[in-house]
């Protein structure tokens, strides 16, 4: 297969995989795959790291951003762009992992769903690194229509992976090694804070940071009765927000200094 034909095939495969993923996700909740919606299963394995229900509306944002990517990558003028070569078949693989997770989750294979969730996380990290998000100098249009969708997607799957692990531990009756659920939740939030700060410092990735803030605020809303969790999550939101402001100032300064 020639290089041009391979790219045409890749563009079509990306579009087909995206449409299949959105359709199956919608069907799973409308038709209640396995007799349950995604949210109902989450409620069946309650954890203190689970955010308020409204937070999951971010999937709508993710799918809109990915649709923008799908349209952008399909434009003939973008066939020779480096981003398409760098992503390769990884986007299709991410869609396969997304759908597999959905079936495992809805049929209560919570531990197996966690493994697949981490496969999705690793694939998105690979896309993120290959694109050089936050480090490569690309046009604003590509930054908004390619980099931003994967920044937001990776940010949410980072949060979802943590929540999935917590649900799996709840499902198997893990005792927490003698530590309370509140302490474990505080520790998890601190780890999420450290990861987010590392991404912001090294990549100046505002999209990723905003997703984590969105999730942490959701935890505060859901766990409003747990003072320790509210304080830890609230402080993390403030710290990340300050880091984002500083990162945004740096990006603005860089843009103003750019010739032309």
C-alpha cells in the first residue's frame, strides 16, 4: 500500500472508530447495557474519590473536541502533516479500549475494566508524547484541533483511572491496610496534584490542568461532609489554578515575543 493510500485508510479508520465509540457509548446508557447505566454501576461501588454526577458531562466536551480532531485530520490539506503520522493507529486503539472498557464495566467485570482503563491511559500517554504536546511548536489551529482534544481526553482518563482503581478495590473488599478511606482519598488527591503540577511545569498544558480542577471541584461537591477531603481537594484546586495562571502568563509572553 502506498503512503498516500495508507494515510487515506488511516483517516477513514479514525473516523469510523470515533463514530463507533460515540454510538456504543450512547447506546450503552440509553439502552442500559447489561441492565444498568454507566452511572448506576459507579453508584453501586461508592468511593470517596468519585466526583459529583455532573462532572461526567465532560464526556460531551471530550467527544466534541475529538470530533473537531476527526474533521481536521480528514481535510486533504492535512494529509502530509506530521501529527497524522505520529498518531498512526493509536487513536483507533484508544477507541477499541474505550469500547472494551464499556462492556466490561456494564457487565460488572470491574477488575478487568481497570486493566483496560490503564491500557487506554497508556495509549493516550503515547499519543500525547508523540505529538509533543506543550513542547512542539505548531500552529494555533493544530494546537486547538489536535493537541487540545488529547490534552483534555488524557486529563479525564487520568482521573477516571484513579476512580476505576478505587471502584475495583471496593468491589474486592480491600481493607485499606488499616488506613481509613478518608486518608487514602487525601493521598490520592495529593498524588493527582503532583502529577498535574509536573504536567503544567514541563508542558504548560492548560487543558490538562483545567480538567483536573473540574474533577477536584466535583469531589468537593460530592464529599462536602468530609472536611479533610474538602480541604485537600480545595487546596489542590487553588495550587493548580495558580500554576495554570503562571503557565498561561509564560505562554502569553512567548507568543508576544514571537516574530511576526
